[in-house]
C-alpha cells in the first residue's frame, strides 16, 4: 500500500487566482520573543491551493455551502486519468476517446498542470489545462459525482462560469488544485476533507490517495 499526498502546501509563495486575497501566514506570537507559545495568523481566500468548491460558489441562492457537502462523495474509490501533455482543454471529444472505466464515480484528471507544482512556480498561469463546458456535461452524463483537477480552476481562465455551473448544478463536488505529478493512472481510494467552514462557498482541503 502506498499513500500519495496530492495536496499543495499553502505558503505565501503559492500562486493565487488574480484578484484574490494574497496568502499571509504570520507568527504573531513567538517563543523566542518571550511568548508562552508560537501562534500563527492566517489570511487568504477559501479557494487557495488544494480546495473544494461548493454549489454556492457559482449558483448562490439556497444551494449547499461547503459544510453541507456529502462526505460519502469525498471519500471512496477514485480513478486517476492521465492526459497527454498536448491536451490543452478537456473536451467531450477528449474524454470520449479515453478508456474511462465504467461505473467510475470519482474522477481525478492528471494533466501537464501537475508539473507546475513540482517546479514550485510562484506566478499564476492563465494557460492551464481545464475542462470545457461540453466536457463538463459529458462528466455529468457519465454519472460522475466528484471531479478533481490539477490546477486552481476546473474551468478555463477566460470562461469560468459555464463549466462550474454545469458541474455544480448537477450536484458534482469539485476539487481543484491537486498535485497528481507522482500518481500513475489507475484506481485508488480517495480521502478529501475540506475545512468545515460554515456558510462558505469553498474551503481548503487535505487530499490523499491510497493505492496498491
């Protein structure tokens, strides 16, 4: 059995979505300065690093916020699908031509994005590989309940709403910012637990895969 940590370490150097609150992780009390303990203050968006999107993020209204997401979807058997580096956008056609096993309910898509996390890049990349609207609809039609991607958005930078709305309106849980660089294609057990933030549109998560 092998455990793969597919989470991104949150530091002030981590890329964030343009316009989001910069990440600040500061020790405001320090033992070396005479304080009784070390104490850290954190300031950041709910959508940094490895994180989960709730329906409220793009649908608003009375849709579910992150603390209401079903845990049985966030835990369980998953399939990691490895795409060639020349894939620029994950369309319906791309997915149809790949051998996704039947009855898959949790799908994690590994692209060239994952190489960026190994390079410890600091600047946000707008040219990341994402899922198109028709690719999202194909995922819905396949009966998938959780989709994971290896950059900060499941949708293209210049057209974020359609893909998100297609997935979230179908009740699909979205996990973004995964590092799948060390994970071969295949079946695993996924454990992904977002912070239980009441009323939030999303939350950072610790995600791991366990495989044979």
